[in-house]
C-alpha cells in the first residue's frame, strides 16, 4: 500500500470527525490527496476500460453532468482509500448504528464487509468519478444500491475551487421531524475529504421527557457550476446489486 497515503489518513483526527458528524451532519478532514494525486485520478476519467458504467445525469433527470463507476479490479489508489478509510470509519458507523433501532453492526475491515454485500447479491463496485461542466449540477439524492448500505461515504474534490471552476458548491440537506429542512453549502479545497452520511444520522431528541435518538434523513448534491470543469471522487463502501 501507499505508505504516505496511510500516514496521511492516520493523521486525521477521527474523533473530531465523529464529533462533527454528530454536531453538524458531516465531517471535514482537510486535504488528503495532493495535486499530483488529484491529477492522476482525473486522468483516469477518459480511460474507458477502467469503468463498468457511465451515467449522463440529464437522461435520468439527476442533474446536468456525468459520472462513471469504476470496474473491478479497482485502481490501486481507490482500493487503498476504500480499505484504509473503512477501517477508520467502521467505529464511527457502529457508534451511529448503536443509537438507532435495528442492531446493525459493521466488521472491522472492508474485505469482510464487502463479503457481506456479495452474499446479499451486491457485487458491483461503487466508487465513482463525477464530472461537471459550466451549467452542470447534481440534484439532491442518496447513494443507495441495494438493501445493504454502509452509513458513511467519502467525497474528495479533485479540482481547484475558484481556479478550475466557479460555483459548484457541495450541498447537504437534512430533514428532522416536524421541522423545515436544514441546508448547508460547503466549498472544499482541492484534495479535501468530506465524510457524509449515506442515508441518515442519529440526532438526540430534545423534547422534555423523551430520550434516545431519531433518524434524520440526509441528501446531498452539487449546486450549478458557473464556469469551468469540476471533478470529484466518491468513495462508497457498499457494493451495488
């Protein structure tokens, strides 16, 4: 494995990430990929043999833009990111699951979790690259590909905000019971990693006399680009049916 990447991810304050997810619904880890690594991933986009599927968003009314799902075998950097990140995120995911009904539990390593997905018929890899041109956007959505899903996913911006593109903020919207939605617009830097809930997060009840947590559904997307090109890497840990 790439030793520098392992060290970079080990240096992330994962306790702070867990706290951020509890407090504001997402974690912001700072840059984990340098400009050369971002360029290396962007260059993969035009290598058709690397991908199992290409989605033009407009045809499905998902937005305006395109994304491509990597095929097995995944590029080594994607495999390493998936394996190492999963090891750091599994304890956070289990802490989230423990506060919600259902009794879900996630194994310590990604190979074991991926086997669970495969046993359930979810065998297609889900990491993807997304590409937006001026005028492009992504409607609010959740990345669910079957009955099983890991509670967290990672988004890494590969382009330079304000230089390669303008506009194109990352959007995160949370719905809580009997309340209007909460929206957040985030402008990560190149190589910066965001950790977001896939479907929902536990939120502590504030009502007097009621204890425990409720499920707060969350969706994410990208606002319209004004100029340029925007590339993003999505690292999703469950496979697709």
